C-alpha cells in the first residue's frame, strides 16, 4: 500500500503579516516541511522543467506525522450571518461523491435554513438522485428546479447553481460544465472580498480584440489553468508585458 501524504493551507491567499496554517495528514511517523518559491511547476520535458527556490524560514524542518481521517457522512454547520440573508444573487457550488442516489429521498449538499424556517435555499439531490435547486419564500411557498437526470453513484462531480434575481435567471452546472470554473470563482471571490474592482475577459475576447482590450488595465491575472492559447492571445499578452502593462 502506498504511503499517503496530503496537505492544504487554511487560506487561499494572504497578505504580508497575515498568518497561514497548513493541515497535514500522513501515514509517515515524520515528514519534512520547506517553504519554497515556485518558479516553474510544469514537469513537461519540452519545457524548462520543475524549478523552485527554498525560502529560509523558521517553519522549515521536520514534524511528527499523524493520519487524520475524514469519515463518510462528515458535515459542518455555519452560523447564520446577515450576509447570508436578503441576497439578490448567489452561487452554490461543491465537489461531491454521491453514495446514496438510490435512496428515494431528498438529500442536502449546501442549504440554509431549510429545516427551521420556510424561507431558505439549498442545492441537493432530489428523490431520483438528480441535482435539485430549492428556494423557499417567507410566505411558505417553495420552488424547485432539477436536472431530471440522476448522478451516477460513487463518481466525482462538480455541481453548482447560480441565482440572479436582477436578470431573473437560474443557471445550473454538473459534470461536463465549464472546466476549472470552481477554481476561477475562488479567485473572483477573493478579489471581491478584498474590495478590488475586476472584469472577466474570456479567451475569445482576447483572441478577437488583442492588446486593445488590455490597454486600460494596470493589473492582469490569468485564470487557474491558462494552458491553451492561440497565437493572437499570446501576442496580445507579450505586447502588454512589453509595454509595462496598461492603465
């Protein structure tokens, strides 16, 4: 059996002076830790290969290991906050590994206030094992929208639903939806949480409009997986960098 070493940080991003914790689970009695500056993470032999620089910090060193299990059926609750009420738009999303699609009953994935008050919202599985979005109103009326197709048991899915009352539109995604959307939404959420105004530019926009589209932006952030680019896109990015950005 292969030895397991899994770790993650408790925050997506931090500013200088902020604290960042790493959670590690392993079968090993001890494991080594080093903070590094990643220069190039692609191991493709056609490129420069994996490159990193070790950063000298007090954190670097050896630590005792222990296995931390996540049991099937694990769940968490979040205390109610004003920010979770009275919203005109919201997005619910999760990576799920359904194990009970044949139970014949509704199962919640992400929900708010559904069991204690009529007004609430939730993304879950319907009685038929299909993805279902439910919204409850203060007057006791409830509405639901489902995909009508059951998720396959014991398969990973990215599921999400977006409600936007300003345009009276509901969007739902399941497996086969936009690739890397979940990771990109984390980036957008972080920018909004920090108070940065941002625009989203698609690959097609950049391909068609080129440098002209980027001229007014002082900062440019790529998506989480900018792997496939056209010649026109690369040319626009190189021109943008060559002139020292925009704005």
